[in-house]
């Protein structure tokens, strides 16, 4: 497929997750098969407005649908938020380097997310649960600012019931009755039950959180080269031509968005990068 030309996709279902977050379930209009690696992203194009990079949450293989969860924060995403079932948009992709799930086979996996950063990690969880026998223990750690910001509560409850899966939740602010930790998500690392020497960690969310999480996981014994982060930048072309997403010597759209911790450690928090 031509990476510069969008394919037409029909919105089959629109789900309002929170006042500002919504999910679109799409079907390609040409009926062609679609394959992606967990952690990759698509460029969603709103005719006459523009396009925006959105992580692929997953594909509902049995229904042939592709899922994206989006926060309405800019011109294009607010335009997408106004659409509904039956409307059509453009789609380019998939793009980028995904999570190292093949390398993770036979190991314990720790997934750490913050806020809507959970969207790129859902594809990790789906892949591991579909091939449960290929992986060790799965620990899902999710942090949010306020307990009300937690989306997909039913999914977290279902995941927690799966074999060898543990779900740990944290909120900086929570009402009475909140069953998770109150405070920073990194405080949950003391509860990890993994083979630290072999475990792999996959992080996504705000960069400050990911930096603190990577540092905390290293203190727990995880090797630096076994920690991976999903980075976000202003990706406009998705093929490494425009330069908007340059991150040090690399381009997030082409060389990422998933990077090993040693690749980005010295750039995180550096002004201009």
C-alpha cells in the first residue's frame, strides 16, 4: 500500500469513554486485511481538516474492526469527536516500531501506564492474553491523576481474573471506596512479583512518569535494556520526512514510537528534545 495515500475507513461504532475521551471502531471500506504490530500507530485523516497520529488499541479479529481511543484536544481530534457511526475518515498506516513481544516470550512482563497512556498498552495485553502459554506472569500497573479518569474499568476487572495476571491501580486523588493505591504509581513497584533478572517492562504515558517508573524498575532489579517506552511527539508525515518528530538523532515516527530505555535515557527531560 502507498504510505502517503489514506485508505477510506467507515466508523462502525463510537463510544464516549469520558467527557473528553472517545473510541472509534473502524472497518476498512475496501475490505482488505489489516495487520499491525502492538505499539504501532495510524494516521487518522479527517477530510478537509487534517490528520493526527493515534495509537492502535487493537483489532477485533472476529469482526474485522480496528479500534482507536482518542482524547479530543485539538482541531482534528475535536472534529473526529463530532463523527458517528456511518461516517467515513481516511487512514494511513500502520507506522513505527512496536513493542518487543517476540523477545518477551517466556518472560514475565510488566506493563506500566499513566492516564490515557494506557491506550498503546492495551494491544500488549490483548496479544499476551491471546497467547497466554507463551509468556510468564503479566503485571498491569495503571496510574491516573483522579480515580474518575480511569477508563475501561470492566476490562481491568476481567484482566485481573485471567491466569497469571495481576492488576495494580493507583490514583493521586480518589474518593472513599477506591480499591486501589492512593498516591504515585511508582509506589506499587514494591508489590512486584516477577523474575527481575528476566522480566521486561513496557511503559507509556507522560514522560515524567515514565522516567520515574524506569528508574524505579531498575532499582527493583530489572535490566535497563529490558525496559521499553512509547514516546509521543508531533508526528505529521509518519515516514521520517518532515522532521517534526525528531528526537535527538532519531525520528519517533520511523525509529519509534517504542524505544529501549538506554536509547532515550539521556534525552528525557532535556530541553529541546
